[in-house]
């Protein structure tokens, strides 16, 4: 159980580094914490997130530049509004240009 919590904390720590107006993909976060090809687990961790933690979960999108479906209806719209408020734009298909908005962590 402790390892599970630790991995969530590592995920949240990386997500907190995504600057306002930028996005990262689930797969990108997985790779940054050393678990490439575990994008789905990133989604699970963000779904389990307590809102009071202040983690900018809305900055994580899928590899197609789309907002992923949520269990709670309407959350996709909420995520889009949060991103648009930060200056992120969507095309007519509801996609974010990863070439423009994807966060590249400087090492």
C-alpha cells in the first residue's frame, strides 16, 4: 500500500511542474517517473486525486491532444474551460496542438 501511495505522490509531483498554459500527455508523465507505457496508471492516479491538493490535473491530456473521457459527466468540459483560461486553444476537432502546447521539461 505504501508503494502505491508513493507512486501517486511521484506522479503528482511531476504534474505540479507543468507550467500554466502548457500540457503533458499521460504517457509523458509515465516516462518521466520511470514507468514508460503505463499511461493508464497515470490516469487512475489523477482520477483518485483529492481536489484540495492543488495538483493541476487538467494539464494532462491524451497522446492525440484530446481530453480523455471521465467517469463524471461534464468533467471534459470543465477541463477544457480550465485549459482555455490558461490560454490553451483547441482546434475544430477538440484537440490541442502538442507541437505548440506540450511541456518540455528542461533538464
